[in-house]
C-alpha cells in the first residue's frame, strides 16, 4: 500500500503556542509519520505565550528536533509568526 506524504500549510490560522506544542509532541512521538513539511502562519503564535516543547517561540529558529525513536529529524525555521518545519528521515 502506498503512503501519502503530508505537506500541510496553515496561513492566517488561529493556532497558538499550545497548538504548536501538541503538533510537535505528536510528531516526536511518531503519531505523524508521513509529515514531511509543515508551514504555519498565525498571529496566535507569540514569544509571550505558552512554551513549545519547553522553549520560547523565539528559540526555535534553526532548531533541530528528533523523533523519540531517533528515526527522523526536523529543522524548524521561524520568522515573525511563521514556522516552517522540514522533516528528514534517517532510514
């Protein structure tokens, strides 16, 4: 069975720091295995809001995170209230 790669894009969304935290934690746990790239643009994402993976939003620029099993890495790039997550598999 063929799997689909996911490249979701959320522009001018209402997502906030807590939503980003849920997305990143789910990806780290392997719950989004087909995610290859995520583009998220939201005024709800702020440096004053809740932490994301225990960090402030501004600390995410050029940050690399790994899945819990170490099989994939994601590079996060931020600009203003935009996050781009690019996933690379080690397999």
